[in-house]
C-alpha cells in the first residue's frame, strides 16, 4: 500500500461527479479530451505519502493545482503528483489536474479525503474515584484525542466483551476545528449493580470511511469496576425436624462486598458462633426453636430463619426397661432353680476310710441314713 487508498465506485458520490466535470476555456469543448486521473479519488491517512497520475492522449502543457506539491511541465502526456507526507489539512477536499493544448484548457478534479486515527482513547469516570455503590448512578466519559473526520467517527461502548451501544456525531462534545483533527468526548450513564463487580468497561473509536480496507479500531484501556453491596443470602435454610440426639448442621452463605460477617441466633438469643456454618453435634429437646442467620457488612445486612422441631428419642428408655425386665426374669429363674435343687437333692455325705474291708475304694456313702 502506498499511503493512499483507492475508493470503490460508491464512495464520495458528489466528489466523483465533480471529478467528471470538464472545464473549458475560450469556448473550446473538452469532451473526450479531459485529463484522466488514476486513482479517481484518494483517502489518505494523516502523515502518510500520497500520489496520483494525470494522463491525456495528446501532448500538452500539464499541471497540478494544489496547496502542496503543485507542479507544471510542457509537452507531456502525463504528470505525477506526489507528496511524501500529507500533513496539510488544506488538501482535504479537491485538487485538480489541467492540460493546455490546441483544444484549450481542460481540467479534472481529484477528490481527497484525509483522515487521522486517534492519538489515544481514554475512558474515565466523571467526578468520581474509588469503588461504586450499588444502586447509584455514574457517568463514564470516553475521550477520543486528535481524530478526523469527526462526522465519520463512531464511539462503541463495551461491557466485558459485549457491545453495549454506539454513539455518533450528534452526541459528541467537540473541541477544535472540525475541518482538521479534533478531540471528541461522549458519555455513558450506568447504574452500579453487584453484577458489575469485577466487570470491565471500555470504549473504542471507529472511523467508517467505506474503504476497501477498514481503518483499524482504536480502543481504550479497560476500567475494572469495584462495586460495594450489602449481603444477599445464597443458601436457603428450610425447616427441619430431628430426633433427640441427631446432628444438626446449618449453612448460611452470602454474596457481599466487602465480605459478610455472620451472627447466629436461637429464639432471638445470640449464639457464640460467628462462622457461616452452625453445627450442633447432638440436639436436645431445648434445642428446638427458631434459628436465625444474620449476614452483614458496612453496606447493610440481611437475615434468614428456619424452625427446628425435636422428637423425643424413646429408644434409650425402651432399652432400659428391657434390661430391667431381663434382670428381673433372670433373678426369678435363678431363685426358682435354687429352691428346686434344695428340695430334691439335699442329703448328708459321710466319707469314711476303712483300714481294712471289702470296699474297693475304701469309702462308704450314707444318704438319708442308708448305706450305699
């Protein structure tokens, strides 16, 4: 690319019609003899080089009428206009090439559109610094520095990677001569919400010149929002019914900035627990009642409640009764056994040792007075 852009057929319709205008002198007709300029129109970036060639099908004295790079030569059929660096805004409009011959003076105009990409695009808050407060209104300002032409400028607003809206020339505040590069500013109003916390905003400047290759978009740095907001409880606590001795665990999580502090209450009495989780390893009958979790920060507070009901656990009592009954039955059985044994097995046993006798074991047992 040589520092200029050839326009498509639909660009600068008025200028191209002007380019077809043939100038005549002394009543001479230039139809079919007018200079031909290649390219027929130019879009030039500020500071870039520019060039165009003017041709006629006959020898003539040819020249370029232009605020910069004007020249003239005799007896030629083409003449090149060239500028190393386009910085003169007076070129923004039209320049012309003329040819003087026996046919008279014929002239063709070359439309030139100069543009300048922004030096910088700056995004900032108007009259505010620091964190935002949820529910409050704020204004963001996008400033586009040293850009032209302003009527072809669009400012695009982004939230993260999503486009929010576009602003055009009627919404701009413009500083400078609009025939040259100017500084433009436009505003965006937002209402801070917790969804904006840690979300970035940015803006971009886009010049739409209908060129074959679009002018690159210039984008601002991101602004990362910090929004302060009161807690919102994320976990629900439903009413619970437990049996005496069961374990109770209640969770109370909250979305907040700054981070929430927690307080637990039982029947409006504060418990000694400042965590987001409340645990009772073994509930008792007096554990029943209403439990409340209060989440708070310097932006406000919110609370959530649940009701705990306790069913008495009769199993230990049943076990105790069964144990007592078993012990009583065992005692009765043992007593009955002893009584029966005494009645049927009671006797006197006498052991005697004979020094001589016929008994094989040397012992005689007497039971109830009888010798065995």
